[in-house]
């Protein structure tokens, strides 16, 4: 499983452990995660095949009138290419899942 930045920040603020993986995008958005003693996951970097898939996904989203931000598209591509489920609170990923093989679990606000 991969957790999105919104989940990472929530757990960080609550001083909770993070055993799931994250993306380099999360590290860019929230650098404190890299020195967080309770982070035990892996940081996935962006590979060329992630960029290629991100373009394909964005093209499909544009065709249905629902383009998304580049970070979200890259996050989805990383998850798909590594066969990982994304855990997030961002419902924009539901649109991405409709046009791709993204496995996503949306958590409700607590």
C-alpha cells in the first residue's frame, strides 16, 4: 500500500507510525517525513515508465473533461506500475481510477 500526502501529514501530526510506502512526490510536498522516526516504509521514485503512463492517463481524463494535477497523475502511475493500492482522502483519484487500473481506497475525513 501507498499512502498519499494527506494521510502522511495526518499521521505525522498525530505522532503515529507509518508502515506503508510513500512516493517521492510526498517527500517533496512534506519533507519532514524523510526524518520522521516513525516512518518505516519505502520511498518510490519516478521512473520513465511512470511518466509515460501518466501521459496516457491524463489524455483519457482530458477526453472525459476531468484533467487532474500532474502530482496526482504521477502518484496514480507509480501505484499502478508497482501494483500498489493508494490510500488517500482525495476523491479526485476516483476519476483517475475510472480511466485506469488504479486501485484506490478513499478514507473519509475524521
